[in-house]
C-alpha cells in the first residue's frame, strides 16, 4: 500500500436518490464511454435546435466535462484564492436539481495558468462509483450517493508530479482498471489503480514533458481485452490496463494537447498533422496507413462521424476528410477561439467556443452550420451527450440543452 493512499472511514450525509442501474445512455468519462466523443445512433432534435432545458448554478471554477450516470450529472470544480477547495457535485439530469455536493481540501500543489484551474481533469465512473481527479493530484472516489469510498493524495507518493501551468489529463476506466496519466517535466508517470480499493496495480515512467492529452480506448475482441492508449510528445503507446505492459508503440511523436481518437480499429493520432495507424495480426508495431500534414488540429481533438474524419485547426476551420486516406473533402470556418473538443450525435456535431457561442454543424454535403446560440459565459470544457440532451458547463453554470 502506498503512503498516498488514505483510507478514510468518513461519515457523509446521504443526499439524493437510490443508486440507479447502468444505462446505455451514460456518458461516464471524457469524450464518452468509449472516449470517441460520438453517439452514432442518436439524433437529438431539440438539442440540435439549441433549446435550453434547464441551467443550474455552480460554485468555484472548472474546465472539466460533466459526466452522466443514469439520472445523475456529476461535475467537479475548485474554489478559494489558491483553488484548494475541491468540489464534486451531483445534479438531477431531468431538472437540474442539486442532489449533493461534497467538498475536500487539496493535498497537492494547486498552481496553474490563470486560464485554467485545479478542476481541469474530467471525472470518470464505472457506473457505481465516481473517480474525480484534480490538477493537484488529489484522486477522490465516491459512490453515487456522494459517500466517500477512498481518497489518494498522489503528490504524497510523487511529490514532483506537477507543472506550473496546471494539469488536465482525465482518468479513464478501461477493462476494470482506473488509468491515471500524470505527465509533466519532472516526475512523469502513469498508474493503473484498483477501482475498489484505490491501490496501485502498476506504475510506469512516462516521457518527461508537460502533457495535457487524455487516454483513449482501443477496443479488443472483448471488453476485458481493451487496451488503453497513452499519448505523449514521444508518440503513442498501447498499454495493457491490468498490468501496465506496453503492447505496441508508435514512436514518431505526437501532440501534447489534442488527443487521439479510434474508429473501427484505426487510431487517428495528432502527429505531424494526423497519422492513421492500425495493428495487423502478427505485427509488433502498428502499420502507418497514411499521414496528412494539412490536418493538424488546434486544441480540439479529432473525431470520426460516419464516413468523415473531422479536424478543427488552429484557425477555427473545420476540415472534413476521408478517414480511409486522409484526403480533405471540404472545409468550413467556425467562429472561435476553441478550447473544447466537439461531440457528435447522429449527423450533428456540437461546438462551443471560448466566448460561449454554441454552433451546430450538420454533416450534409460540406458541413452546414444549422444553428448558433450565445450562452453568454466563457466555456472551456468539452460537452457531454446523454439521453435526449447535451450537457455543458462554464465556471458559473451547468446547462442541459435539448430534452
């Protein structure tokens, strides 16, 4: 057992409803259950019209995405002059009612660039528990009623695992393991953690360079054989989430801001533009299918919707390309700037710029902008999709759009 693992038998006030069963419409982690940002078989009519169903006030600051488990929307934030008060709040997905709010003191460094804050990583859930990671390397496990299960101050074990700009890598649940990526210029590492106990199953060293990408999932023949993709300045490693063993490696460098995405076994890496790779049976490392330098993403991660690869570049131009060969078919200028990644439901893609402008693009021909709406607050988070709505947050407000 590590020194940073704090087993706390702490009485919490039970607030909210009974634990809900797992739902297919859950959005349990950054960019969704499969970390692609896409719900392929759902057309959200009222969300595509940007109809606001409800909005709820938030305390503190936050860039993390909402996650949705059953009828609960979970959001993290941080408050105080030093951003050292950590919040995990739960809302009713139907009407935005606050069900519970749990608060903790940070145990690690909370420094960050003024644009970001301590609540930058998106929490994750396995459907029964919530795992909230903060830039201060505080990792908190709660059940769906907000009762504390365990708490780890990772900076106790890894005191130099931080950077002065703040960290934003979101944890991921893959094959029954909680994978936490904490990469920086000093003590850079990844951990595989037992979700039930908070104890480390493995720890591996990572390239020593500040990194804000989040892990992705490479589906295996069964969910138990899924791999986790860890991206860094050195490239992309496919890792067994149970043991931490590197199964294969792409070593030609990659971005440290937009993350990779996976579609039908092909991995689209923000590397020298976009590089598409795929494993072949019997190969030690993936085959490079193509590379297109003109598809370089800005901050937003690429997504694949239907038969189109979509990349939002630094100039705010949305590029539609063929995922089979990377050839650009069309482009559409959106109003930026953007810090968040897009998400898609059916043929509609949702973009929120930093000024709070929502823009809906329909994949019809060359990408028509069908609707815009100004929410009037700074939005830096990637939205979430669940059921009949799109959920997005600013520092001050959580919105449900649609439904």
